[in-house]
C-alpha cells in the first residue's frame, strides 16, 4: 500500500540516505522538509525537487541543539502543517578511534548528534502527534546497535541508545496511535563509507565500495515502513540485510 500526501521531516538530508529519501518521497507525492547543518546543499536539493513539481522546504538545523530542532519543527508546521513522519537520519561516525586514543570532546559530540539529536526530534514532534493520535517516527539504525566493532565505540554505543529510544518510544506511544521503528540498512554507499575505508580499522573498512547498497534502496525501505506493512516492525529495527526485508521493501534479494 502506497502512502501519499504526508509531511515528512528528514534530518541529515544534505547527502546520502537523507537526500535520496527526500527525493524518493517527493516523487511519491509527499511534502518533504530537508534539514541539515549545511544550508547550501539542502537549498539546492529542495529547489531541484520543487522545479520538478514536488513540494520541498530546506531548513538549516543543528540536531544537537534543542532550540534549533524546535525551530525546525515550527518552520515545518508553518509551511506544511503538522509533521506526519519524522526520519531521524542525521548521524556521524568521525573520528574513528580506539577508546584509549579517542578525543573525549569529539566522542561527546557524536553523542550529541547521534543520540540527543534523535531525542530532540522525538520531543519536538510527539506532542502534536499525540494530540492528533497519529504519526510515524523512523530512526536510522545500524547493526552496530547490537554488535561491537573496533574503533567504533562511539558509533556502537550511540546506535544502541537509538535502538533503546525506538523501544521506549513504542512502549510509551503505541497505544496513542504513534508508530515508532528503526531501519537497519547494512552498509550503504555514502560518504560515511569513504571515511570508514580510509580509517583502515576493523573489517568494514576492508569492504569494496561496490559491495555497499545504494542510498536509494534505504529510501525505498523508509517508504515501506510508512505503510501498514511497517506496523510489524514497531518498536524494533527493520533490516535490509535479509532477503525477507528486501522483498518487503520491493528490493532485489541478496
């Protein structure tokens, strides 16, 4: 079942998964709001979507700052009305380092973006969703949420926290009509994988770039989770690493 005419807010939308999701969902007839720290990139993408007949808005936002996220939602509501779907996509993995070599300040910044940014998104959209008795929140997760990888203590820990937020949000809001789920895409051909490969740390850095799935596949997975088919994955992570997951999302099986 295809869902159309929803207002979808996407963080980290300047490139990669976020950009692909904005373009795909706009093609499906949704209003899309692109949020990122780099205003120039999202302005260009939004203009291209609008020029192609879609409906898009670009809003510069730092997800690690509560006031910035609150303002983002206010601007979305001013332009398109209440947020129907929030895609918490913004996340970072830099700098990759073993714990004893890590920079405490930089490690903390990853927490601010990867965890607080997701919480701030929840906090900003949930009151309206609860009042209306409907809404969907999709958190971009990772196999790192349940596994340990050398050099990725910050990323594994923060993705585990996001999975916990997915579970807690579902417990608190499922009976209020809110759909909350995660999406674990596997490795995706984005700039993040370029940085991972350059680090040379752990087996993921040894993968050839051609082995990663395109970000457009993740966008298609998000579109699937927006439909009733996504209800089976509320409170957990939906994975594109399995043949079943790819089949449900209409993607080629491995």
